[in-house]
């Protein structure tokens, strides 16, 4: 056996392992490395039980801690020495051979510096660095430093080193040994100083986190492992910064909120004692400070897996209180948070609802806007996330006073409708939940703002019935949408098409003026058209300037005029319209101009007049859908409507479109389907079909003889025995579409006259309607027979004579179903008289004066026109209403207005004070409609002042609204139409006695 060699080292001798010569500064670095490797191997093979060897190599252990080794410039030497020292701490544990605290400090700082070699995993020496780390972690060598006064310096350096060297090339073992090493220091020490805590927390700050993701992960795992120990230290740090305001305690003080967010995401237990401090901060007097805390807590409460709201209810309630904060940015941030919260924590929706309700009425526009964005974003992600109340807040904001808020609410609802009702992304049940959206959006078309109207049109074209769909799919959307709309929404949609058609007409008239020679009168007409068009575009002031410029461009560019004429042509298809719009836009685009408000305004006009939905192909598709509903092969039930509803609404839709797009109906297939509808039992379906023929059938006689031969007998039959509405439409249809209308009307006049001999009142109603409209349309042709009918039957036999006893129930009004047939016949007789007179337009005849006296007598309750004992109060109410309406109708014709006496005018006006509420209501509506269309003379506007005496508050309010609307309309008319003084006196509201209501 070879004994170790002993060499002197000062007063003691150093024993080296066998084969290892003395290591001094006299030999080369290569030789030092060679000898140290053998020493390393010796210490590596030793264990703690080798007492003899431990004693034998004690001096060597002390020698390896000398300055020669610890300050050696060669990194290989330093690495080998560090490995030896690590093994020495393992072998001599728990008592290290180094007794000097200074020496221990130097040794551990030396070892720590060597750990920087772990950074390069491709280094040939990496395995030795790994061995060093593994050894230190396994033995927990650094725990020896707890006995040193300045151990914190060592630990800080160690932690900094490990966090700086960790990278993505390290395997799991390296990370685990680092964690073991650091966690043992944290968990077995007396506490973590602020400086040491900072070395961990700094890795969580966003800037550092992004620089070294592995250091962030290491710090995150370390904090999770040591949560029970380190939580107190973290709490102390935040307490000093948040509560005591000592920002100087750490360089990380300015990042406290970022740190809290990160720590919460790592483990909420790390912040157990910190949360009450945040509650304290939420009540700070500093608005900016509250804002910072709200931003932080919004992230904590809104995080996907966060249970903070349920675990810390006091903090949650305190946070919710910030929705009502006096500081606007705080309220705004609270509202923004709600979106994430609704998406990630649907269970908290109930808590948020009341606070969002209050904020939806916030005085700040931006907050109301963000409430809508919050709710809509959550709804778009999942409709279940928003309850009916939240959607109700969005619904309310569609009427907000600010355009930006209204627009956001309307667009948000439109997006929900398209996603869930049109595309059915969440099933029929969810679609039913928001089925009200379609009606609400269309109701907005009633608003006065042109911006609202334009947005509704845009929403309809892009979200409700997307114009990008193919024709069949597009018409199916329209067909079933129309069937599901409520009455007011249908009226709004009809009005929308009517406005668009009116605007197309104005543009058509403007283009026609361009074809005429230049003249002063022509320029004046053009200016009037441009002003009217401008009022149908946003920002009327700018619109006027841009429309003048557009008109100038039209005058100079013939190709542009041709494109615009094609666009508004009745035969323009939807695809053709898109091409025209694109071409016109291209011509007006200036590449070097980033924003072009002129082009934007022209686009608004083009969007309103372009037929993006309806053309001949679309009408054909609608008719096919209607046929399927009639045959019972359509998807009516699947779409949520009954076949009867689908048929009726489908005909109503076609009827409306027949006004705006009559040319699109001209095909044998379409008319064949309409003829089938005429034969159906549903009265409204047949009535709508007749009206479609009336609106669109001008070319039937010349181009569709077979349709003509089938249609004539049907119209005759409807005029004789159809419902009153069908009879009216049938007569007008005959007069409108047939060249030999005189012959056709004569063929039905005779049988209608004979039917007046019927004893049953029910059989009189339809003939009276038909005869009335015939006398209106062809007064000269039937002047003589009509005069006889009026004198001998209408007045003497029907109006002056009661054939039956009325219902003596004492009521002033009964439902339409309860009105007797005789009273209905009398009402139609009054209407016949009016139509007959309007057809003649002759105030020199005795008939006009006689009729006015008869109508005036009907307005006097105590008159002896009828036998009072035979007619009921409700019947008298109906007759008074009919008589008042008749005089008002005659007053719309100048030749008869001149002969209405003051007494007759007074009796007519007093109907608005009738004892029967329904009479007052209906008469006021008729009066308003006639006045707002400027059909009645100015003095009739004063009739509304009589409503000041109305006992019902709602009637007084309605009368005032009507009065103000009429004043506005007349002033606007005078403003846009220069008038003579005489004509102005008949229009100026100030000339009317209306002050009682104002």
C-alpha cells in the first residue's frame, strides 16, 4: 500500500492524495489543473464516515481555501477548487473545517462566482459546473452561512447568479437543483430580507419577465414552493409601501401593482395579508391612486380562474363601490373590467348588473359608451353571459342623446342579431331570447335624426338582410324577417323603402334637368332638388356644399351621369347596382388624398339609392317562397311562423315593394302566383294581391293577354261581392291598368246599382264602396245615374231612415265587431257622398250645399235627423265621427272649402271635444295627418287649441305634439319654397289661433 505523501505547509504539513505532488504557485497552470483533478477525484470518492481520511486531508482542505486558489486567475483552477470545497462541506458536515467567518464568507462568495459557469451548457466543463450545483443543493451547504452576520450578502449574490444564468438550454434537473438550493435558504432561515426578496421579485416585473422567461418561471416556482414562509415577508413589503408609504424600502416600490398581479397569478396565498391593504387603498383620497388599485383589482378579479371575489367578499364589495367613484377614469376603468368579468365569471353577472345599470345612465358619454361595449363583447362571446337586464341597458341606449352612444348600441345589437338570429350560432332558444332586436332596430327609424335613419338602413342591408348573400338566401331572410316583425317595425321598414324610393326619384329628376338647356329656371329647379337631397344626408350644411359639387361633376362628366342613370333605373339589377356604385366611387377617388369627405358624402347618397336588395330576380324569388307557403312545402314552421302568417305577410311585403319597384313584378310567373292569391279565402291576402296588380299591371293589357283575360272577371267579382277594401282596390285596379276602363266600369256599375235594392244592410256595404270609388274615378261617365242614386237612395232611404233598432246598452263606443251592419252602411254612404262630390269638384251644384247641411245635422246630437229611440249612443258616435271626417275631407278640396260656412266649420272642429273618447282620438289623428300633408287650410290648425279642454291628460299632450309638429312642417315648407304674401298667409302658423296649447 502506497502511503500519502506529507509536505510541510507553514507550521503544519499538507497531505496530498497518492500520486499528487504539491500544488504551489511555482508550477504552471496546466500542472495545477492536472493535480487538482486528482484531488477532486479523491474528495468526490470520500464520504462522511471516512474519519481517518477526513483527519488526514484536513490541512489540504484548509490549503484549498487559501488566497492562491480563491483568487486564481485561471477559471479551470477555480472550478476544480470550487468542486473540492463543495465536497469538503459535504464530507465534513455538519461541522465545516473553516472556523473563520471571514474565510467562510470568502469561500461561499467564491463558489457563487463559479456557478456563473452554468450559463453555457455547451462548455466542455459544464458537467463539472452541474456537479458543483448538485452537490451544493444536495448538502444544503449554504445553510452554514446562517451563522454569519453578513450572510445576506452571500444569499443575494447566489440568487442573482442563479437567476441570471438560467436559460432555455437548461434541463429540468438544473432547475430543480437551483430551486432546492434557494428554497432551503428561504425555508430554513430566520426570514427573508427585503434585498433578498427583491432579487426574486424583480424577475416578475414585466420588463424582466420578457427578457428572461426562464428566470420568471424559476422565481414563480420558487415562490410557490416557499409560499408559507415567504408570505409574511411579502406582506411586510407591501404594508410598508402601500400603507406606510415608505417607497424607499425597495427599488421595486414603483412596481407594486405589477408585482401584486403576478404574485396573485402565481398563488393567491402569497397575498393573503396584502388584500386588506388594497381595500384600504381603494378608499384613498387620491383619485389616481384609486385608479391604479382599480386597474390592478380588475385584473385580479377578472382573471380566468380567479376565486378572489368569492374568497374575499369585503374586497369585492369595496371594489364594486368604485363603479360609483367620483373620479371619471375610475368609473371608466370599472366598466371596462366588467367585460372580462362577465366572460370569465358569469356567476358574478348578478353583482355587476345593478352597477352597470347606474353607469348606463352616467353623465359621461365615454362611460355610457363603454357600458355598451362591455355588454356586447360578452354577448358576442356567449349570449348566456348577458342576462335580459344587461341587454335591456343596451336597448335603452339606442335612444341616448349622444350619437356615438346610440351608434354603438345599435351596431352592437345588430351584430348580436346577425350572429344568433340570422346564423343561429347558439340555437333557436337563444335566437328567441333576442328576437326583439329586429323590431327595436327598425323602430329607431322613427327618430328625427338623419344619422339614425342612415344607420338603420346600413344595419338592415348588412346585418338583418345582408346584401352580400345570394338572391334566394337573401329573399328568404327578408321573407321570414318581414313575417316576424311587429306592426311598428313593419311600418318603419316600409317607410325606409319609401324614403329610399323618394330619394331615387329626386336624383332621377335632377338627371332629367341636366338634359334640358341651361336656364335660370332650370338652375333654380336644380338647386331645389339639391337642397332636398341634402336634407336626406348627414350634416345637412356640408351635404349641401358636397351635393353642389357633385352636381357640377355630373354636368361635366357624361359617363358619370350614365352610370348614375343606370343605378336609379327601374330595371337596374342588384349586381349591376354594385358595379355602378363601384365605378362612380372610382371616378371620384383621388389617390393622393388620404381622407375624402366629399367622396364619403356621395357614398352615403349612393348607399341610399342603390337597389341592393330588390330587382326582378329578387321578386321572382319572393314569389316562389310565397308559392311554397301556399302549397305547404315551405319551411314556415321551422322559421317560427305559421303558413297563414307567412302568406299574409309575404303578400304585404310584395304589396309594399310594388310601390317602390313596380317594374320588377312584370312577369307572367309573378302574376300567375298573384292570381292564385286572389282565389284564397283570406280577405287580406286577396286585397294585397289586387293592390299589387293595381301598382304594377300597366303593361298587362298589351303584353300579357292571358293574365288579362283571367284577371278581369276576378276584379269584377271582388268589386261586387268582395270586402269593402277589396272592392275599393278592384275598382282602382280596373281604372289603373285597362285601356277600356270606361267599358269595364260600366259593366260593374249596373249590377252594383241593382244591389242597392237589397233589404239586408250587410249586402249594401260593398256596393256602396264600389259605387263611391267609381264616382270618384269617372264622375262624368256616371254623373246622371249617380245623382239619382244619391238623391233617391243614399239620402232619403239610407241616411234619413233607420231600418233597425240599435243596441241600447248605454255605451258611447263599441268595438268594430259589435257595430251593426246598418250603421256601417250609413258610414259608407257618407263616404260615397264625399267621393261623389270630390269627383265632380263643382261647388255651384245644390248637391254640395245639401250634403254639407246633412253632415252638419249629423254632428248635432239633439237634432231630429233620425228617430232617437231607434239608434244607440255608440251608433251616433260612429256617425258623428264619419260626418266630421267627411266635412274635413271636403275642406281639402278648394272648391268645397270656399262654401263651408263658419257654423259648419265650427261643428266640424268641435268633434275634437266630442263626449266619446274614441271619437276625439280618431278625429284628432285624421286632422293631424291632413294638416301635416298641407292638405287642409290653415284655420283647421286652430282646432287643436280646443283640446286644451280635454279631460284626459294624454289627449292634451298628444294635441300639443301634433300642433308643434305641424308648425315645424309649415315653417320648413315656407323656408324651402318661396311664396307670395297671399299664399304665405295660408301657411304661416302664427296666423292660426293656437296659443291655448302653447
